[in-house]
C-alpha cells in the first residue's frame, strides 16, 4: 500500500497580498501533485478560505464573526479553483471540513480515516480545512499546521510537508538550513516571530508541530511554494529544511494518541515520575503535584514536567475529580504505560 503524504498550504503561500487565491500557485500544486498520485495517498490541507472570502464583506476587521462569514464565502471559491486545476489532470477532489472533535474520539476518528481511504481507493484527493463556520472558539485548531499534524500522526503518514512563502527555516544570516536533526531551543529561537496578516500561523507554529510530528516518526519538510518544482524537490530533500524523524515503532493507536488528539486537561509530574515515564512505566498519583483543567476517565491528558514542558500524552485511568482527592497517594494509577506516548 502506498505511503501517506500530507501537504499543508498556508494562506500566505497560496494567496496574493490582497487575500485572493493565486491561481498560478494552485495550478502548480495540481501539476506537481498529479505526478505523485501513483506513489502516495495524498492529503492536502489548505488554508486560504478566509482570505478568499473577506473581500466580499464590507469594512472587514477580522472579528471571529467576520472570519466565519468570510470562510463560508471563500471555501467554495477556493475548492472551485482546486477542482478546476486538478480536473485538467483527471483528478477529482473532495472537501473535508474538520473540527477538533473528529480527532478527540478514537471511533469517530477512524470513521474519518475510512472515508479518506474510500476516496483514495477511487482516485480522489481529499482537501482538508477547519470547519471555521461552525467551530467553537474553545475547540478551534490553533491553525492548519495543527490540523495537518493531527492528520499525519493519526493516519500514520510517512511525510508531512509545510508549504510557506519563504524557502525554509533560515539561520541567523538568512540562509536556508538544509537539515535539522533535532528541534531544540536553539532551533526554536530561529523562528521568525512575525506572521502573515492573512494567516494564523508562522514559523514558530510550524516548528512546534514539526517537533511533535518528528517525535512520532514522521519526516517533516518546510519548503517554499515559489521554488520551481518545490513540492517534488521538498519530497526528495532537494529544497527547504528537512527535519529528521525519530526512530520508533509506535502503533497507529499510539500515534493517534501521541498527536495530542484533544487533550482535555493536564497533570504536572515531579522529576521522579518523569524518570519513570521515560523508563516506560505507568504514571502514578504519587508523582503528580498539580492538576490543570478537568478530565474524565478515558480522556486524553497532557503530562507536563515541573518546568511546564510537555513530556507525554496519555489516556487517563482516573478522572481529575478523583485524582484531586488522591494526589501523592501511592499505588493509584493515573495512566497505564501502554496508554502513554512520550513527546
């Protein structure tokens, strides 16, 4: 079976400065992706709906209400262009509007995956985007970088490509770094803190999700959409910045869990508990110093160390209410080792 390839296109990379879709770029996407369909099961994650629709709203200021309305207008415009240019290569496309709840529940997520597999089996390329029109503010994806990472991790993708308006991650002298073995504080410090006025993400966002994806064994490439043959060259490692994946043998379920799904709460583990986690042991209440948020038994939680850094995600074996009454209590399991994925 062909490996899965997820390609994310940001607003700035596929739109003109005024927000309207750049048809020349979308044509190039179709042309290059058409060359990959026989080797990969492709998912496109495309931003740009808000930019495509905002010009139809009077005195657009970017409020949540206006963004929802702009997305409702822009989605059919954007998908119409994708359909137009892909049809020239005999490739039908399908729209997939996603919400975070689709990734939070394992059975619901598997239904999404089965739908994509049916599309691939019939030669159709799904184009995913957040369902901005109905998504609640509290449950929105941080941006489409997160959506692309959730799809890549949950589906077990081989490679995740992030398309940008620049050529890759730049060093302090403005040169593209061809390869990054590990995303640490020094690498994160290279991120340009600015972001496009049209999009929500930026290099910081991409590095954050690239870090999570590589830890789950997914190869990530950040590349420039305006580079000639950019998608094809990024896939072969000839352009952009390649982030080397960690070697692991995680199951599909563990990758779904490790993607973060929809973490409903957090627990803070002490140094001893963190060491136990890294030794592939279960998380016990005796090692928990604090609880943040509320969660029920069976929900996904994030495990932080005492500095606040995320070290793992897990399926909780106890609710936050019950755990609060048993903090520092020996022999009370918070999460079993089989339900913990280190980040």
